[in-house]
C-alpha cells in the first residue's frame, strides 16, 4: 500500500509521490507563510492547451478570482530547465496569470509577465500576494 497525504485544497488523500511531496510543501508555504486563502488555490485542474487537455500543478487566483500565478512542481531530483519553464509558459497561454513559478522543492524560479514587452522578468523573491481587491 502506498503512502498518502491529505491535500487541504482538494480535500482528499492523495498518493505521496515525489512530485506530490513538493506540491504539498508549496501549498503549505502558500497558505501558512504567504497567507493565501485556500479558496483561491486550485490544484491539478484541467486546462486546454491547443487541442490537448493538460493539468497544471497549482493555480493561484487573486481576490478578484483572476489567475495570479501558475506554479509548476517537479520532484526534487529534476533539474529546473528551460523545458520546464516552457511547459509553464504553454499552460499560462490559457490562464494568462501575471506570475509563473517553477520549483523542485529545493530550487525555484519566479517570473513576471511584462505586458508591455511580452517578456518574462525574473523575480528574486516570491511576490507579495495582493491584499485586497483593486
């Protein structure tokens, strides 16, 4: 029998795979350290990428319920590569979130979409979550 962990977002037990371990750690950081309400976090929901149906790891919504950050999680022994960033970029074409975050639980890269230049700008730290509706 495989080990399981309770996912506070999906409200069910899920298999504790190496990638799930990273995903659950990030969810914990989002809720406990960054004070992001659980109700604004979506986990493994389906999105359409071209003609394919894919699942993103984590999508955080702002307080107006607009996508704010897409998070792609990989297991710890996976090196964060341009291919992983490109995967998040492809998923974000559907969500159009202003922030992209990729992590393996050890390392992370955070990027902000610059709407003026259509370029990604590397962020040195996790951005502050909007505290209120603008």
